[in-house]
C-alpha cells in the first residue's frame, strides 16, 4: 500500500497504509475527540477473542449514516470513523493482521475523515466497496471460510443488495451473523467510555438549561428545537437526538415527545416533554426534564411527584449484584395510582445504539428482542460498567397525557452514579 502524502485534501484513489506520524499530523489539523491507543487495544483484543470463540476467519462490520447517525454504531466503535456516504462503508477485521476501513474513493477519504480513524489500513472501494471486500476476502483465502457479519443492531439487517452481492460472489463462504454477540461484548463500559458518556450528559444538561432560560410563550416548537440545538453545538456537542413535544396542561393531547417539531405555538400553561441524547465522540447519554410555562396543574404535579418517587425508588437497585428483578419490584407501587409507566424505565446504552438494549420495564423485560442479554432465569444481573438511562414516563390510563423524567447512570464500585448534574425536577421556564 502507498502512504499518504502531504496533500491530504485531494481525492484519494489508492489503498493507504497510514503511519503513526501521518495520523498524528492529521489529528493535529483536525482536532476530533478520540479515545486512547490503550482503549482501542482493549477493544481489538475483545474482538479477537470473539473471533476465536465463534471460529470466524474475519468480521465485516457494516457502517451507514441513517437514524441520527446511529447506524455508525458498531463501525465507529472499531474505527472512530464516520464517512459521508449512506451505507457505503465497512470495517474488515481479520483473525490475523490488522483491521481495515473499506470505503468509497473521493470525499470519504479526505484528510478530515482520515484524521478520525483508529485503523491505519484504508482500502479504497474500486470499482465498488463491495467488490473491494470480495477481492480482499479472496486474496486472503477467506472465500471458503466463516465470515462474521456485524450489523447496525440485531434487528436492522445488512442492506439486501449488499447481501445479494456477497452471497453471489462468495458462494462457498459461510456467513455467520454475530451482531448480538458483538453487542453483548460491548455491554460493560471502560472508564474512557464512561467519561465520554459523562461529557454527553453534560451537553444534555446544557440543553435543559437553555430551555429553562430562553423558552417563553409565543415561541413555536421549531424555535425551541433551535434553542437546544444552538446551545449544545456551541458547547461542542455532536448532533444526536433532540425530541420534544408540547401541549397545554389545561387541554392536553400528547403523552410523549415528537421526533420533529411542529409549528405549534407555546402557550401560558404548557408542558414541553423532551428527551435529549447529544453525542460526544460517538457516545450518547439520554436525559429529559419536563419544562413548564406557568404553574403546573394539579394533575401534572401529581404525575411529576409519581415520576420522582419512581426515580428515587429505582436508583438504589442499581448496584452490582442486584438485578432487573429488584428494579421491577421497586416499581410495583405504580399499581396503586391513577397512572401507569409507559415503556421501559431502564434503558441500556451502548453508545449510539438504535435499540437501547437492554430494556427493563413491565412490558419490556426479557422481551424477544433482547432476551439474549438476560440469564437463564430471565434476569439481568447488574455489574460494574453497566450504564442505563433511568426513565420515568408516566401516562394516564387513556394515554392522552403524560410526563417524562430521565437521567443517565453508571454502575460503579461504590454504587450508581448519576452522570447528569441538573436536578430531577419540573423545570419552570424563565424566558
């Protein structure tokens, strides 16, 4: 492979083997946040262990750009790279030798993109990314071997045209889907990962503060979205998920956040339910605080009091050695109220995972979707390194109104630690 020359902004057309010196030079020019070499060595060692356990010759890790950037979920974990092209990037991770990024020629290889990467080998997809992968597999003799596929998440498949190409051109290969095993490997977080999540939580707090200080009646939902976006981007956040929804507390008609704003005008006694997940270095810690204009109605105050009670009951269950059974038991009190929990009240976070596994709630625990993360007794036993979004989503029996309260927690040696600094409260808008 040729090496990169100084003209890092030209469209590169050849495979590259980046030296440590070249990477360091580009990283100074493009100061993206990044993890340490030791962190990537830890990840690569775990991946090689997975390859041995599954008797695989290599992994193909799919990368794409949809869903708030979450389709880079596993690809970025290995490479720290985000391309521009929709579903046109792979990481090739062999059992022997170093991993490689396989990407499109041209803009995907500009210096700013390469500066991100933790992988020194770059394979240019000529005539196509898929064709380059097939050629690489044949050259290594893996065309008759066991090839592991790691998708975006266990329920979002590899694109059909990609699958058709691989199976048609590698008819003697055995393809093994190991997405679930890969995600289970990622479940326990390192200290560097938790530090990134803590930074993400800080950006969520900044978004909440911006709403508290600037939201006022007469604004549209779009303006509120803009306030949050501006605040977290100025602070250094990486665009992730911003969801919010508003309604009158006197005449409510929603129980949840909207993924996109509508042109509804905020009134004098409104509630804005919100869920914020701002990325830092590819990691997302979600939070949410109900924001109200004017005094909350008695019903909404009652919902918040119930949410806070659930929050305070759930936190003590988040200790290493306790389990999802303890968390479920702590939430049983909701049955004596006029309201109910909606969805999962503990939501596992692996970074930018589209599915937020595992989900723990009355209707979610050990579901068919994430059963693979639970033990034979249907429990998730908490360990040091687990992280959760603690979410209290309270709705009335008709599901016509609701309230959302959430913070992000890491389970550590001394117990659960909240990564958010903004207190769990009903926030009074000051704008």
